[in-house]
C-alpha cells in the first residue's frame, strides 16, 4: 500500500513539472504577440490604466488570466 502511495506521489510531481505554468504560457503569448523579447518586456514593464496603474508584470503574478485576456485583445486589434 505504501508503494502505491509513493507511485501516485511521483506521478503527480512529474505531471506538475511537465506542464508549463499559466505564467509561462502568458509570457510566451506576449512574445508571440509582440514578436520579440524587447517589445514584450517593454509592454510587461509599462504601467497600464487597465490594470489600475500597475504593470502587466505585477498583475501577472496574481492574475495571469487578465494579462492573457489583454494580450488577446491586442492580438485582435482591440485597444481599450
């Protein structure tokens, strides 16, 4: 019984490590959106009214979904 628990634990850990985090996915989305690392970094570090004066980098740590939604708007030419 202990062996099954150890195997389940190992599988869970491996599965977690194999999947990129949402933060990583949003960073990749930004790179795709802006086309190069400099432009993506510039956008991440610029305060935005949309995020209450915070930078997307600050918001990314607590609410990556909202940063991803904003990148989707930029992708589709929707600027708020």
